[in-house]
């Protein structure tokens, strides 16, 4: 074979960059954001894993029973929130619940619940869909009176209700007489934080 007819082989070499990625909180910081106004503290809480559970048609009773087994208590009814260790759940709609657990120990919560519920429910990973704000202090009721259309004064500890804050759909969970949690869409985290903080500054 002559030199002119010899096969020439070339291997293209590329530089591959490996990035060290670090997760950010919903408000785009490495650490959770905290604000305090007149003794009321608003804290971004990224420490929960969230999974929604929706009973399949004809499996409503079986699904509720398996949820009760998971929690070690009856499945929460309308506007109820069952808080246990490590699992908690609140009622979202008929035969639908949101289940949560510490993210540090239950990052794979959706997989665990899929195995637990089997064919009785549809399981959806929700962790990155929501932002969680904890509000605590003696003035939480005044703040919520200003920004949400709920009867916060009569809302008992261990209850959960759906509402709207500045046109954003939220869930409000009452964890103590002077504490509550607000869940909103992660894509609106900045707007929700601004609305809550503005209400705190106005009400307190």
C-alpha cells in the first residue's frame, strides 16, 4: 500500500469539565433565610421531603388504611394534620394527602411510599415543587389576619387549610398557638417571602 492510499485515523479529543454543584435553598442562598420583626421570626425551612399520595379509583379505603399504618395513626381528615416522628401528613383534598419527613433521612421518600402503597395510590415526588416557611412568635395571628383569608384565631393546633396570599395558592399549617408553617410554590418563593415579610412589618 502506497503512502497516498494509506488510511489515516484521527481521534477527536475534547476537554470535559466536571462541576461541583451545590444545592441552593428556594430563595437562592446556600443557607436558609431568616427574618425577625417585633419578636416574630420567619424562617425558610428546606429540611423536609414532600410526597403527595392520591388514592386510586376503588382503592380509597385501602389507601387510607395504608397511610394510617405508615403514620401509626388514622389518616388525617378534612383540614387535619397528623404530626408524628418521622412521618407527618396533612389532608389536601378528598382521598389525597401530602406526606413529609426529614429530608436528611428520607431523601428517597417517594420510592419508599411507592413500595408501601403499591397499587392503592399514585405517588408523586413534591420536594422541589414547594417552599416551606416557618413563622413563630406572639404576633403570628395578626400577620395572618392581614395576608390570608382564614380564621386564624379559631384554627386549632394540628390543622391545615388551603388559602391564598397575594394571589399565590398556599397551605397554612398550625403547629402551635404561636407558630405556623406556610407552604407555597417554589417558583414563587421570592414573592411569597416578600408578601409574608411585608405583612409582618405592617402588622407588628
